[in-house]
C-alpha cells in the first residue's frame, strides 16, 4: 500500500522569510509564529482541516496571481486567518500557504 506524502509550503520565498521573521519580532508576532506553526502541523495531518471558501467568494487577485482551483481558510487564534490552497496528485498533497492576515483585513479582502 502506497502512502501519500502530505507537506506544507509557503507560496514563495518572501512569504517564508516573513514567517521566519515573526520569531524575532514583537510578542504578538512571536505568538503569531506559534499559531502558524501549529496550523502547519495540523495541515500536515489533514489538508482539509480548514474551512473551504466557496468559489464565488475568491478574490480575483488569487485566481490571477496563483491560478488557484480551490481556496481554504484556517482560523488562527486572536482572529488571525491563514489562507491556503491544496495542490497535488496520487503521490503528494501540498497545502500551499498564500498569506495570513487579521480578521479585519480578511473581511476587507473577501468583501464581507
């Protein structure tokens, strides 16, 4: 029986570096780093553990920039949101983190 590999990546190196820089930031940013770290652990176990965002709510920028075919939201503590998409095949599933934002920024981006 073949086991499917499940991994989590950031959409680009800049986002990865931004994530890493949270470790040495303010107390709030250090806490956010831990929240995102915990989320990536959860996504490695179950890529669909977030909330599926209906296609009619996807920001056009995500479609244009990333060519997404699905979009997910993972609710982080303190009203932060992690936005990701899932790509893969029969061998590997990748949760691709697109960005994280405050709830206020999330509402603005998604037009709520």
